[in-house]
C-alpha cells in the first residue's frame, strides 16, 4: 500500500488515500518518490480548466530512487537516483528520430488498453495516471523513458524542480530560443518556470534580462537569479517601458504564466526580428497572434512544450550546472512540506506571492 494525493472531482481538495501500485512490467520502473514540486500545471487539472479522466493522482515534477525494474529496462537500475519528466518518449516515432522528443505523444510508454492498471484503490478500482507519472505518491510506476539517472550526490529535494520548472525554463533558453550571448530577454511571470528561465538566460550570457511580474517578492527573487531589470507587469505602459529601456524591444520575450494578457505583453515588447515564446498553459479557448506589421517586421511567435527538451541529455547537464554553482535551485524553492499539506501548498500558489513549494516524502 502506498500513500498518495488523489483528485476525485475538479475544484475539490485532493484527498490523501492509500493506493496499490502494481509490479513493474516490461520497460517499467518502480521509483520511491523522495520529493515532488507543486506546479501550476497541476492546478489547471485540479481546478478543471484542463480535462483529465478521474480519479487521478496529479504530480509530475519529481525525483526519487529506483526500487525495482521490469524486464527490458536498459536505462536505469535499482538504487539509481532519478529525475522524472512528463515528456515521456517512445524513441522511434518521427518526432523522436528527428530530435524533437518533447513532441512525442508517448503512446508506447503507457500500458496497452485492456492491461492491468498501474495504480488501483484497495478495492481494485483503477486510478488514472496523470501525465505518465502521478508523482504525488510515495511510489511511482513509470516507463523507463519517463525518467533519467542523475549524479547520486545531487540533493533530491532540489533535483525535483528540475523535472518540470527548470527543464521547461532552461530548455526554452537553450533549445527553443537558442539564445546567443548578448541578446536581450524579457520574462513575463516569475514563478518557478519564469525564475528558471531567468537563471538560464544568465548562464547563456544574455546581455539584458528583464523580469516582469506584479508581485514585488517575485521581482526581488528574479534579481537574485540573474535579472538585470524588473518591472510591474500590470503597470500602465509596462510594454512601452520595456521597449524604451531596451531602445526598441527585446530579442526574446518568454511568457511563463499562462495569461492572455501576459502573452500580449510578450508580443508587444519584441524588437524587429524578435521571437515570443509562450510557455504558460492558457485557457483552451484563447488565442495569441501577431499583427500584420509584426509579421512585416520579421517577428515570430512560438510555443515550446517543456522547453523543447531532450531530457535524457538536458537533465544531467542541469544537475551538473547546480553542482558547479551555476544553477540556483535553492532560491526557487520557497518551502518544503509533507504530503498532508498539499492543499495548503496549492492555496499559497493561488495567492501568487512565493516561488516553488516542494513535497518531501517521509524517508
């Protein structure tokens, strides 16, 4: 029996229950979860903004220790420290073989229809696995292509946030934007993803990094993580201020909060030839666009799911950045809480005045 936080109905608090996790089958890995970050993406599912079959266990930003492996597993072994990633990849589809692994739909990484479920309640009824992981649980049963082994000296409470926030933010800078040293960057939204984006832009050698967020506490954190300037994203004339301070706009504007107004701000602050990258999960009915003059000015708009990562390569590099003192994960983590406080953690997230909350499981 394993303790987990289950979403039974949208808009309702998660319930802490006992579940049964199956034994690993072919290509599957059983992981003892050590830590899991609370991500705004989880909140979208919890509140019902994004649909998902229920009941389900959310959670996707995790790190842990491999307890058992099924047949055919080649990439990890029992005892390995691992970081999980929701962009599980099959390894043989068009996206995978062309190097765009984060776009893989991952169909082969889930159990086939008609197979026994990976997670059940004690009465045998199935519990849906969310985003290939379901990490708000003491144990995870996942495909081997949904995790990667990392340096065993890496502290796993900090490693957890690499699994989503840092992989997304840093991947956007390194992979999706391919930032050239000296280019200017504006980051709209300074939660976990935005702060990681700012930190990565500093590592990549951005010439100027402007952090836009309405919360003074987050703007202060952004400066600590590498921002050269901050601005209140909701202030009148915020876009004009950014254009003025950069003498024409930024090379890269990255939206990391999931609000239409934030996406609009990202587009408005671009210089000629600049690129806006939208990371946040906006309401499904929303659209973001470029005007005719934007297009005539060579401006570009793109999405970047999970930062366009290739996580088996990228995550160990990010761990190395932390171990070398380049990546500041300690400042991104606002608090460490037990699983029983998960609902309070999401309440704090809704208030928007702090960075990442990380669940640390009893060890």
